[in-house]
C-alpha cells in the first residue's frame, strides 16, 4: 500500500506552470501571475482543482530544488523596484509612477496619494508620469514594479494634473467673484496656478 502511494506521488502531473530561469520564479500560465513555491500547491488546488505534491511540482518545473519562496519574493521585490526587461508570462500594463522615485501603480490616484504622503514637504514637487508596470504576485504581495522601455521615455500625466489645477483655479475664481474685493485671497497662489496651467498647455 505504501509503495502504491509512493508511486502515485511520484507520477508526473501536467500543471499550468513554467519557470523563469533568470529569476528562478514559478509562473502560472493560466492566471499569468508569479507564485512563490510555498503557494503553488494551494493555488493549484483552489484555482484549478488540481491536487499535487512537491515532487510533482519540481518535475513540472524541471528543477531539483524549490523556486523562489514567499520570504524570498518579498525581499526580491524590495531589491528590484525596476526591471530592465519584463518577466515573460506576466502582462505588461500601462500604469503610472512617481517622477522622483521608482514607486509605481496601476492608477494615477495611487501615485497622487504617494506624492502627498511621501514627497509633500520636498522643495521639488514630483509629478505623475506614465509608466509600464508589471504586477508579479497577488494576495500578500501586490506591488507593481516598473518596467523600463528603452524606446519610450516617461511622459508627464498632463491631463490629470491639468484637470486638478484647473478645478482648483476655478474654485478660487468662484470665491473671488463672490466677494467685492480680493481680500483674503492669495493672489500669488492664483498666479502660480495660472502659470502652471499655461505651461501645461504649451
């Protein structure tokens, strides 16, 4: 009986897995996400209805030692905030980033919040830039990583910034029109908004 169980456990099983040899990273070819080695069994069962063991996973990945684990993945993401080349098997998305640092995200709002929290007191205020990103993992590791493109420079996300500046400027003009004088209104700030909007319109 034990021999039969051992034979079943060692029997090859077709799993939707490939290995990125550069990063030693397991990737689910059906979900297009990277999987720490200690997540693979659970992911295969919960997402694909496949029961597998460590030996079958190693056979599918054609390795003798486990690929990147969860702990290794967290450290790897901290050390690799920018990828010179995208990781095959994972979609490259159009996202946004901070012009001052490598922080990236899928939505511009995420970057606005980052700039407000991290860079609000800096003398040179960052802007939101368009950026190619990859989301390697899901669940506990949801970090977006910047993917550099040698043929494309980062471009300012001008429409979003212009929309916000215009809204702020219109608000100040409304307050000005509602009063008989400009007392209490910071004209220098208003002029700064005007100059900024004109600059973005060029």
